[in-house]
C-alpha cells in the first residue's frame, strides 16, 4: 500500500520485533477479526499499538497489504502459514485462494497431511478434496511416509472406509501390516483394532494360506489368528450361505484402469488409448518402429511392449509411462520372438511361448523383474504354444489355448496349464 498513507495510520500492528502501520477502517473492512476488535469494547479498540502474538511478521505484512490492494502471492512456501493466518484473522478471500492452491497440489505424498491441516483449520472443501484423493489413490498413499506416521485413530478410520479404491483386499491387509511394523514395539497394543478393519473374507484363499498365515504378527496373536481362520471358513461356504454374512464382507470400491490402450499392429507407429469415461480416443505418438504379433502388459503405471517382429523378431522392450507420458526402451526377452503371451504380477513380467518367425511354437517361459531390471529363464511349459492367452489370478499364472505353429497347418490347442511362481511348477488343467 502507498507509503505516503502511512502518515495517516491510526494503528500499529506489533508482530514480534516488527511494527506494521495500518488504518483501522481498512483492516476492519478486510477482516471480521479486526472488525470485532475495533468496533467493540475490547482493550485493543482504544490502543494505538496492537500486539499480535504467535504470528509471523512476513505473513501479517502480506495480509495487511492484501487489505489495501486485494493482491497476494500464494505459493508452496507460504501457503500453509497464509492459510493458518487467514483462518485466524477471518480473511475469507485469502483463505479461499489458499484452499484453491492446495487443492491443485494434492498428491500421494501430501494428501494425508493436507487432510489433517484442513480438519484443523475447518476447511471442509479442502478436506473433501484430500480425502477423495486418499480413497481413490489408496494403493499409492499407503506406501508413503505420511501414512506410516499417522496416529492409530486416523489409520483405523481410514482402513474402515468402504470407498477405499483397491484391486483386492490384500492391499488393505498390506497397508495395515506396513503401519504396524513401522513402529512394532509401540503399535503392538493396537494390532487387533487395526487388523479388525481388514475384511479377511474378501482376501483370496491362496493369499490367506500362503502369505497371511505365515506372517509372524498373525501367528503370535490368537485374536488375529481367529480373524484369518474366519476368512478361510468364508471360502468354504456356499454362495447362499455367504449372502447371509454381512460383517466383514462389504466390498470396497474396485480399482479399475480407466483407459484401454492399443499398441502395434500394421499401422506405422500407431498407439491410441480409449477412455471409457467419456468414450474418447486419443493418439499417443510412439517414437519407435511398428511391430506386429507382440505382447503388451501394464505394471506400476508403465506399459511394456515385448516381442513381435518386422522382418525379424525385435529384441528391444519398449516402455510407455502413462503418468509421465514418456517412452524409453529396455532389454527385451532373452529369446526374441513373436506371437508370445505375457502378464504381470508382483512386480514381475512373465512371457511364455511364441515362435521365432514362422517356426514351430516354443515351450519357453521367462521372467523380467521390474525392480532389478533383469531377465530370468524359468522351467519350460508342459506344452509348446504360440498365439495363446496368459493371465495371473490369485498368485498363479494360467496359460491357455494357442496353437503349435503360426502356419496354416499349426494345430489349435484347447488345453490350459497353470504355473505357480512360488514352486516354479506346472499343473495341467
């Protein structure tokens, strides 16, 4: 505000060692807090100097300038302090600007903190935005430091929400165990309360028996063991009997991939995705050459395109990060081939079968670890296959159909085999 006007000021705001001159009428017009202070019988209404305790001088100076100019700069460095002060001194336009700014900044690393801040400062709109993000992106949020540092009351409340968006209840269990183990000695007393929010009947039988029952936290606690056994019993019930059970069986909101991507084919560098929400198609520009008869899988925000050929099999694995909208390449399967199948599970990409350009189908089975970025050859399949299907379910990998070769005489298969990654064995179905 204009320096010349300071000679006519009728109040000094003292903030720590700084003195900020102002006009009562201007402050009262901008702030309900100052309006009450200067128009009632409060002691400050007759004081020329008003001390604001527990305030930041720079923040108060910015708010005073806003009262005169209606302009203020909100950024990541000052937004929390500005919001706190705007809330305390009841300057609603600044509070709204801070809320709008924070709503745009919400992500997996800060959403829990923003939710707590919004609750403390009575910002229901901001809290709703943060909570919606937490629920929709829970599988990312529970892996952050913010989640691990939550108090037991907030974790219990969060794990109890029907609106948590997860692919399976296994992820809610994983979140609970992660939180407990982060400070196990001090969180031991809360174990039953936390794990009681996990809906064990919704966890797959395979995961219950192989992972949950083997967890030391569960084994050492009779009450928790009862919850797991209850979940196992649920899988033994008939569909009719299951319908009678309500407790612990309410489904969570399912996590769906909202975009369907198309890669490869005969069109040059053709990549597109379809958004079922608005029925729209969008082109993705691919910098690499076209390939046909390739396999494609999705894991952790990355689309992996493997195998396929032009005149010869392509050795490279092309990767598209859907979040960053960026392409890069990695080393492809050890045996380059087309007409292979692939699927992803637990951070690993499995490839099976295929053929080396017109040759007979292969028994080959390989695995790529996305964490170590390394390929490993696994035991061969029971049946050679190409142009077949492959899918992961409940920790097992099912390989189905296909043919014995890509030529006209290649016999079509009607068999299916299942691979167990834990034992590296196959079972013919």
